[in-house]
């Protein structure tokens, strides 16, 4: 059936924009790639350079400090199991990718969320972009990431950041907007500046909501590790992907179990940090 209107050359438009960006902003993409790659390498060097037993103690104490003794016990047993199965180094590679993606999501997401909370016009523009970022299939993000940054861990982090950042922005915006108006009026009555209100009133009260957003961003970043392995990102995702392609059910289960342990560990710790009483 013939179309009533001619087909829009949307794909050609997108490719033209991408080509122009690559020609004119290639130096910027190189800087971003170097910064992200350096951050991942730094996390990986620290996590793999320290002895296993020392990291086990550090993670267990961190879990105990953040929550209950049961979380610390799970952390200890879970990490011992990962080491026993032989996935410790790959787990640290995955953790380095997740920490980098989470760090970028927080560094960018919190200021954008604060900006959205301050101006309704900004929120009206950012919200559709966040909807687009969350509803677009994750595999689609790999195409421009590969084009601009090649294969490897950097495009995997970029795709993870795009997929994981929206919850941090949304819940930062929501948390600040939910601060009681009478507290804002009291701060204004005492002559507080905008930044004094932000750092001494709004952010402390919105902390639990913001931490929920950060928690979700970390979980979404971790969920991208298998997809990122398809474009050369290392870690547990590569083990799962290799097991799927070679139909090795046992190895896939082991690598998947290691991902689950890391996910539960990060989820419980960030949840407990968000629920801790503000001083």
C-alpha cells in the first residue's frame, strides 16, 4: 500500500548529525574516552592490586558500618564464594565499570536534578529526555557509543550511564521539591542564601529520596554489564555472554550468581546509607 505521505529520511538525518559531530567534536570524544578509561583503570588497579583478604575485610566492615550485621555476614560469605568459584578478578573488573558509571551518573545527575527542582522550565525540558533515555532499548545505545568511542570498556560505561542516570535526576528533583514549604520560608526569614538553603535544608532533608535514586542508578548500571560485554567490556558480563554463546549452563550460572551477589551487596549498602538518620 502506498504511503499517503513520503517517508521521512530520519535515519539519514541521524547519520548526518552523527558524522558532523564526529568530524567537529572528535577531540572532545577523545578527552571523554581518556577520562572514563582512566577512571575505570584506576578503580580496577585499586581493586585488583590489593590482597583479597584485605578487600574482604574492607567490604565487610563497610557493610557492617552501613547496615546490620546480617548484611556484613552476607558480604563476607558472598565474596568468599566468588573467590572460591574463581571469579574474583572478573568481579572486580565489573565493579570497576559499575563504580565508574555510578560516579558519572551521580556527578551529572544530582546537579541536573537540582536545576530541575529550581526551575520548572528546565524540568519540562529534561523530563521528556529522561523518558526517552529510559524507554529506548539498551542495545540502541551501543550503536553511537561504538561509533564515537570504538570497542571496549568506554562505550560500555557510556551506554550504562545513559541507561542508569535518569533515576538520580528524577529522585533528586522529587526530593528537593518535597521539602516542606514552611522550612523554606523559615530559612528565607533568617536571610539564608540559595546555596545555604540548598546545602543546609533541602539536600539533608532530601537525602533519603536522593539515595534511592542513586541506588537505582547503580542497579541499572550493573544490569548493563552483560550487554556491555557484547562490545568488548570485560568482567562477569563477558563470562555470561561467552557461556550463552557456547551453551555452557554451569559456567553461566556461576558468573550470573557472582553478579547477583554484587548486586545484592551494592543494593543493601546503598539502601542502608539512605535510611540512616540525618544528624
